[in-house]
C-alpha cells in the first residue's frame, strides 16, 4: 500500500496558483487534490474543467479531483477529458453509483466514492469492488480550515474492517478535512493511506517544510 500526501488547492493562493503548484512539486507532494464545488451540493463555488485542464498542462503531479456537485454523473466526462487522474464523486449526490465508477475506470482514471461525515460506510459495501479508493470527509464539505470531526475515527476503523473482510487489500482509504501534523500518525494507524491537507500546509509559515514533515510521518520514515 502506498502512502500519499495530497495537498488541497482549495487553500492555495489562486492569484499565485502556478507558483503554488511548482512549490508543491519541489516539496515532493504526491497528488494535487482539486475540490470542485457547484454552490448547490455544497455552499461554495470553486473551479471547473478549464482549471483542471490548465493544471494538467503545467504539472506532472496526478490530479485527484473531488466532485462536490449535484448530478455528478452528467459531469464525469468533462473532468476526465480535462485530465483528472483520480476522480471521485459524492455518494449522496449520485444515483447510479456503480455505472459511474465503471465509467471512470473505463476512461483510464482511478475511481473513488466520497462519503459525508454523517453517511454510514456500510452503505457502500457492495460498491467497493468497483472502487479504487474511498474518500471519507472528516468535515462537512464546502470550506477549508475546519476542525476534524472525531466521530469519523469510527468510520475509518469500520471501513478498514470491511476492506479486510472483503479481501480488497488494494482499496485506498483517503481522508479530507482537518488533517495535519497533529493527527497524521493516528490516521495512518487506523488504515488511512491517502492524506488530504489544505490549510495545514498553505497556512503554515513554511509550506515546503511542513510537507516534508508530513511525508516523514505518513511514510513512516525516521528524521
């Protein structure tokens, strides 16, 4: 299982987005996490396929695109065609989950499903064989800088149990929301292997140094 750090561009300075991405590359980030919000499913607006396309054109880092939008099935192709390498959508917003997951995979991207903090992980048990990863939101989606919801710990442990029971050893577990230096070790121990961090990186005095510290923790390296 690979342990990956995915800085969230939601917390980046959009007036200097190119510079921010280059900094992430030099700091050895593993993925670029891109939160797509439509102002309907969540109370915020971010960006669409044109920004994803420009990121793809200017960065070698894989794009981890999270669709926090209503009717995500209608928007899979625009984001896949724009360059999403990992594409996930909200369980609560979709209707034909398995069809959407299989479509993402057929287009050559990794397919993920996302659960809000209040959604039971057992609801997606039958979908897991069609997933490359599950993203558990540890805050209510829509805004960066929120605090981690402690009850999500139980969901992580339960999803790890289900993964073992079903023999899905390659299923990645990703967590987004309130992730930082203070809880990376605990999340890793519970079974998380992809860590999305936004404000913990971009609001730190030295983002590049913070990424290095995070990588040491999640990859379990000695300083």
